DNA sequence: AAATTCTCCTGAAGGC
DNA sequence: TGCCTTCAGGAGAATT
């Protein structure tokens, strides 16, 4: 399930293949993604040259001459670079074709999206409300402490809120809170600045480590070459219900918080 | 305003 | 073998 490190891995992987290349064709085999893929996507994209490939939150941004192709991988999506003539497989919903190769979008659950944004991205409804990037200096303990004022929401839900900070999904929220020894149920307003400093540092470290290892592949994530990431081997609490805590050997607990699976050690995390 | 619930979808896993 | 049920989850929309 792609989170920020997986999206970053995908961006870095596809960039050298498509930067400065001109889009020659667009093939949409299934328009029914999270939102219907625009009927005129082909007309909009043909002839556009790719200026830059970057990321905002979990969106891949393919910046072109007169707008940006925005791709979200949902929770089962991936993009790969492949030969134009390679036959599409099941759930290969779209190709952005260049001279010899294409960017192929694959997404079994179709929670992802592909859209064209011609206006300023910062003003687009999908981006306007987004909080800071977790790896930027704007994401710091002071910011979190300020956002948490007067809010009773559990810290785990809080750090997964994109208006607070983007790109911290369920896996990394669980892992960061374990590393920071904070109980995921704790009210976000009831956490000291000092503890927020620790949490921020762990979020940054864990995301950065995961990027370095090519992301986390639990079931289906593969990079642009179709290869998995290796961060899953580092997971200390995620998916480890009843298994011994790596610190204290007591069993890892699991429960739903805001309808998301949550894993933690009641002894180590307070 | 903030918090919670609903919704989209497929594939994997488990029970019988 | 096969059918059925359950679960996972990003994040905007709808509701409380």
C-alpha cells in the first residue's frame, strides 16, 4: 500500500525515463478510478513535454508545459516504465506513452486517480488544505503543538490528518508512535512539546529510512521496475498482533482507532 | 469547528 | 475444489 516513501520511490524511479520527453499518446482502458478519468485526457496531454517529476503529499506530480498530471496510487496502485509494445495486464488502466516507452498505471482496487490540473496547484481543492511535508523544516514540534491545541483526537489519528502533516499513513503512524514511545490513544493536546520533538524526529527518520530502502512492500507495492521495497522487514509493531514487543517481549496489542488498524505495546508506549 | 462514519474496490485468507 | 464471508485501507464526502 503506497505511502509517502513508496510514492517518493516511484517518482525517483520514473523521473529519468520521462523528464524532457514529449507525450505521444494516452491510452485509458478503464476510466473508472476514484474519480472518472477525464474523457479529454488524451487531447490535453498529447504533445506536452515533461518539465519535472515531483511529489506533494502522496501525489505524483508530472509537471508539463501547460499544467500538471496528478497521479495518486490509492492503496493498491503502482506505476511502471515499460515498452510501448508490452501487452497490458489485468488492471493496467492507463498508459502515458512517449516515443519508445510508456508510464503504465496499474491499480487493482481503483482507489487511485489520474487528473490534469491546469491551474496553480496550491489553489486546487485537493492541495489547498494540505499541511507541511513531513521531511521539511515546516514540520516541527511547534507546529504540531499548535495544531493540537483544543483537540481531543487520538495522537495517531492526528498525525494521519493531512491538514496537520501529509504523507503519514497507517503503517508509518504506527511505527513512529512506537519509536517515540507514545500510546496511540493519547489525546493530541495532552502531549508535551518535548515529546513532540521526539515524535517529529522519529517520523522524519522512519520515512527517510523507508525511502532509502525503496518503500514498504506488504502485498503489492512494486517500484517502476516492478521490484518490491524492503522496509517491511524493519516493521516493529505493524501487523505484529500478539507477537512479542521487540523491547519488552510483552505481546503487541491491536485495536481500531478511527477505523484504522492500530498496533502498539501498552507497556512501552504511554 | 471538530469528530466520526461512509464510501469507493479487489484480492487474500479463513471457514466449511 | 469451491463458495461464501471478512478484512484491509487513502482520503474526500457526508453526517453528527
